């Protein structure tokens, strides 16, 4: 297939797919996705790189289909800590390490009034 035909096919596919409603689900708040944090940019020989990151994810709203429950009875807090280190041996070869720690807190309260 030619390049122009492939681009036209991809554009028409995207336009066609947007005609259907799509339902999505939010993150489960299990922490920061690790796949996007693996590896550093290429660096000069004998370069040591380090990165420390922290992510706070706070969820207090529950949704089921079109219903939204904002009664304050549910709350989930996730603290994610990432430490990434890398050492460039030369321009094409490096060693990287990724360490993560996730702390998840849940709070559910019940209304005993019936």
C-alpha cells in the first residue's frame, strides 16, 4: 500500500470510529503507570542520571453509569513514589533502574440510619 493510501485509510477509520459512543473507566488509582517512566533520554558517555517523583491521586466521587454519588462516604488516596537512576556506559548503551513504592489509603463510611 502506498503512503498516501495508508494515511487516507487511517483518517477515514478515525472519523468512522468517532461516530460510536465509547464508555471509559477512570484509573483504578493503583499508582502511577510504570511503563511511561522506564528509561532516560540518551546521554553522553559516563553520565549518571537520577530522578525522584511523587504523585498524589485523590478520588472521592463514585460513578455508576449515569449516576454520580458525591455523598462523601467513599474516599481513596494513593501516594506513589518513583526513583529512577541510569548510567550511560557509552552513547548507545546504558543501565537504568526503576524503584517504586505505592501507599494506598481507603476510607468508607456507612450511614447506619435506616
